[in-house]
């Protein structure tokens, strides 16, 4: 409470004042702070700071259906933006995972090429055939990763556009 806040003179029964004094002492507050806390609890805080910190609750406290509807729409919009942002993060995480899988597959493919060359020089047809089969499977796996990567990139582009659109309407 600031000294510039308005003052009021109030007559109350002595037993009510004694009860307020006891509650103020119990709550480690001044009598004025206790009375203000109890009034705010029953009437709702009326400060601009409270309304700024809790705009949706402040809107509901007005009782004006238009204000409440506008606040509800803003809240729904903010939730939609948060949902889309989470989707963007999830898609970016998928891309990182796919990139990691592709790097591992390329590393394995290089290793297979070296082994194929070694067994080919040794004229080990059976081992070379097995390695060639592994290479075909690994190349198929790489194509699948590449296809997933393209799909996720397209979904990410769409999600980022939606996010920009929603943020523009804020």
C-alpha cells in the first residue's frame, strides 16, 4: 500500500475489529493489509497490475460476455500457436533423427564397399555376393530415409507457414 492510496474512515463493532487484529497478527500483516486482503478475496483484485498479469481472469471478472468471448478467442489463438510451434519442433527433431540415420547408413555403405573390394580382389565369390545383398538392402533403406526426409521437410514447411500466419494474426 502506498501512502497515496485513498483512505476511508470506517466504523465497525469492537469484536469484529478485535477479530481482524488477531487475524492480521496471525498472518503477520498490518490491520490495513488484512482488511485489503479480505476485501480483495471477496471482491476480486481490482488493480491494473492484476488485470495485466491475468488478462483472461480479469475478463471473466468483468461479467461482460463480449469481453469474455474476446479473451477466450485470444486464449484459443495462443493455444493454437503453441500447438503449431510444438509441431514445428517435433518435425525438426524428426529431421535431425533422419539425418543421423542417413549418416550412419552412408558410413555403413562405405564400409561395405571397401569389404566388397577386398573380397572381390581375393576372388571370394560367396562373401562378395553376401556383401552385395547387404549393400542392396542398405541402399533401399537409404532411399526410404530420403523419402521420409522429403515428407518431413514438406510438413515442416507447411507448419512454419501456418506458424507465421498465426503469429501475424496475433
